C-alpha cells in the first residue's frame, strides 16, 4: 500500500511566537538571537528575510542589513511550551510521530481515518485558532517528498506531491534541495557541471557511489522519488501534562479540584489517543509570590483513566495542605508505557 506521510514545520517559529506575544510587532522585521554583538541570528520574521537576514548570520551583520529591525533575545522555555502544544495537536491526528526539531515533525497517517488533505487542514486550523500561529504542511508518499512539499509555499503553506507529479516536480530543482546532499557534495557536483536534479538524474548509478559513498544508492533512488525510510516514533516525550495560570489567585480546594478534573480529562484523552498509560503523577503549583513546588507520586500500577488520574492527583493536592494562594497549577503523568492486552482491565 502506498504510504501517506505528512511533514509539518512552523513558520519563522521563534519570531512568530514573539509577534504573537506582542502584537505591536506584527508586520515588523523581528530578529531573534544572541543579544551580544558576537551573537548569531536564531531566526527572523519573513519581513526581516526580505532584507537578506537569515538564521546563523552574525547579529552585527543582521543589524547592518536591517538597522530598524526589532532585535529580541531567545526565550527557549516559551518556545518549548508552545512546541509541546503543537505536538499535542499532531497527536490527535496520529500517534506515529517523529519529531525532527522543536518545530518540525513527520506524521504517518497511512492507516489513519483521516484523508491526508483533511488531516493537513485540521492541523493548520487547530494551530491557527488555538495557538495563533501558522504551520506549513506537506503531504506525500515518502519522507523526502513530504518535507519538500512543506517547504514548497512557506509560510502558511499546504502542498501535496503525488506520484503523478513525479518526476516533473523534482527535475527543475537545484540539487541542494535533495535531502542528503550537503554543501560539500553540492559543490563537488557543481564543479562537474551538475546543478539541477535532471542533470544528476542522467549520471550512471556507479557515479553515485563514487560521489556519495554508502549513501550513493539512496540518493540515486531519492531523485527517482523513492525513499523507504520509516517514520520512527520517538519516545522522547516522557510525560504528558497540562498547566494553567489561575483566573485569580486562590487556595480554595473546590476551585483547585475543578482544575484537576479538567486536566485529568484532557490527559486521559491524550493517553488514550497514544495508547499509553503512566504511573507517576506530578502536581506542580506556584504560590502567589511565584515560588514553584512539585510533588510526585509513583504508583505500583499503570493508569490511564480519568477517574484514576483525578483521584491520585487530588490525593496529592490535599496532602499538601496548601495555605497560601496559588497563581498556577499543573498536572502531569510520566513513567509512560504502551498499553498491551495484558494490562487492559478485564472488568
Ligand atoms: P527552522 O524551522 O529552520 O526555521 P523557522 O521556523 O524559524 O523558519 P521557517 O519558516 O523557514 O521554517 O527552525 C526552527 C527554529 O529553530 C527557529 O525558529 C529558530 C531555531 N533555529 C536556531 O536557533 N538556529 C538555526 O540556525 C536554525 C536554522 C533554527
Ligand atoms: Mg520552521
């Protein structure tokens, strides 16, 4: 069966988060990076890219190219929080997700109930309405082409590359667009007069091993639209959690209980989506004066139901005997493992 793979990549990620957090920056050239003169650009808004600013460029150079740009420091923790929310949305579409970086992932939806275009639109829509950000989405029958597709009409892009579109779509591209060809390989090929994929396509197979060593065959296949690399599920996300700043500071147990009920419901849903259970429950809270506390409890059995998660978390909370008003509360579950028939309850 032909595979169906989606590649997603947030647009100008760090810079877009900064603009979302400060609407007055909208439409301006925003440059996020090291703040010292010796720092480099992490990323910049598309407005700043129009001035030739790009990732990894020294800040002093960015200032020369775009003197009226808004230069901001990196707030990694904030981007990480948003990234987690993006991955929560992706998990609603499929639980076969391979994260590539903080803002990028492959999603395999071959046996999902979603049609690819439907899934792509769903992701874009949720990211836009829930997080206020744009994400570019590519769809194809393998990883290489899905990634190429997400890059096709960035920002806020959506693109599907079908078998029928091959090889017309690949042939006119510069060889630098071929995954696996680094700067050095591209240079070597340019030196022998090979610039476009259609020129590379004409070379005999033996030359591929000569130029790219053990990756030769893969690259030979890739420019023919063949890429059998699987989407590898990552076990990197070792916890699933929710937290929120309270509407008003309080230590009223009934109000706090409602928060835990809502978190437990959401967490249980996310666990069921990913067919996971966990056995460490952690409550996090911040008191009115911003002091942070966490309390964990590891159980003997794995749980995933709303009732179990709520009961365990509420017990931890009551044992805390909180006297001061809280400004934030959070709940997470960790020590995760995949559900098996063996663990499922019979009654
Ligand atoms: P990218 O996805 O490469 O870039 P981007 O999201 O900013 O822009 P695009 O619309 O082209 O996808 O990287 C994601 C984030 O990773 C980026 O926002 C900042 C960070 N990053 C660095 O810190 N240094 C780098 O050199 C690059 C490339 C990215
Ligand atoms: Mg990106």
